[in-house]
């Protein structure tokens, strides 16, 4: 009986200690506050122009420099998602062979805190063949504290002919 009573007292004291520890407020507070990049639709729209200018150089390194290290490219003329810089380089090496140039036909831009999305319709003209291809696109950008980089790029051909 004495052992049981001592056990109950010890258990009660232990539980009371745990409860009082949890009830005390902490003095450490999370003071991290994200600073949002002040931007405009015009600045976000210019990111497509930057990307398109890099296409016109014919250098896949310059195109891939527009993408964040951790990003995804879902291209029009490949079934393979491109996750690494090397995979994106491989895609653009072949895509640039036909000398593409893009133009925006319609766009919708949405801006968040250090993120932005530019989505709509675009047309590519391939100087090597003269062919024009219309497609849908979406670019998602992230502000790195020094520049906007693409974190997601999806492109797909229009499902129906005009």
C-alpha cells in the first residue's frame, strides 16, 4: 500500500511538472518576416522578352540561365519533364536548331509575394522552316532577392487548328 501511495504521489508530481512546463509562455518568438519584391505587370511581362531574347542567341546555356536551379520545364515538343539544368540544356539544344522566336498573343499575369505567374497563348515562328506553331503557356517566377527566375514553365500545342 505504501509503495502504491508513493508511486501515485510521484506520478502526480511528475504530471504536475509537465503541465506547468507547457503552460508557461515561451520567450522565443519567430521574428522572420518575408520582404516582398515590389513589382508590376510590365516587369513580369518583360521576363518573357528576356527569355525570348535568350532563345534568339541560339545558346542553350543562356536560355537555361533563366530557370531556377530547382524548377520544372514541361515542353511542347517533348514528353519528358525537364527537372535538372542538364535536362533543360538538352531540350533547348534541340529546340534552338530551328531558330525559334516567340510572341505573346494573349496573357494573364498574377503577382504574389516574391512570385508571379504569366500565362496565356503564344506563337512561335521557326526561321529555319518558316513554320508557325501556336501554343498555350505558363511561366511561374520566383524572386531570389536579386532576380526573377522561372520555377515552372509549361507549354503545350493548341488542341484544335484555327
